[in-house]
């Protein structure tokens, strides 16, 4: 019986670490972002990260926005896959890290760039 409290403390710590790991794995905080509309009612975040000396620029296109939350200075876009894009409200737009792929996406019929002044809370 003496080991019982330690077991539960270790169990709680393991659960917290696992939860923290899953949360960090699923959250993306891009340097810049835009939303593209694909077809009639599918919206996706196109996110970009600027690289540094040792790594290059990169971009990601999420699975599709299923929910939007206002988090102060950021918008939280929850994707259909469960990923979360934490996008700073003042960082809407493209840079070299995502401009090229945006240009290619916009060449596809039915794809359009959403205006940065869109009311994201009413999107989905």
C-alpha cells in the first residue's frame, strides 16, 4: 500500500506528458497564413514558415477547417484531421514561403483566396 501514491503520481505525470506531447504535435503556429476556398464550401488554411540559416522555408495546407475560435491575438482553426492552426490575426498574407503554392492552387478551377477581412467565426 505504501507504493500506491507514487504509482498514481507517476501515472498522472505520464498522462500529462502524453497530453502535452499530443497537443504540441497537433498545433501549428505559422509565420503567415491565408485561407483558400476550394469548391462550394471547403475552406483550408495555407500556412507558411520562414526558414533560417539551417532550414528552408516551408508551407502546409490543412485538411479543411471544421471549427474556428477567437483566441485574443490569434485565430484557432481546427482542421478536420484534428490539427490546430494558431494564426496571428496580423499575419494574414503570403510571403515567399507560401506564395508559389498559392499561385498554383489558384490556377485550379473553383479555388479562390479569401479576403483577410473575412469574419472567420462565420466561415463554417
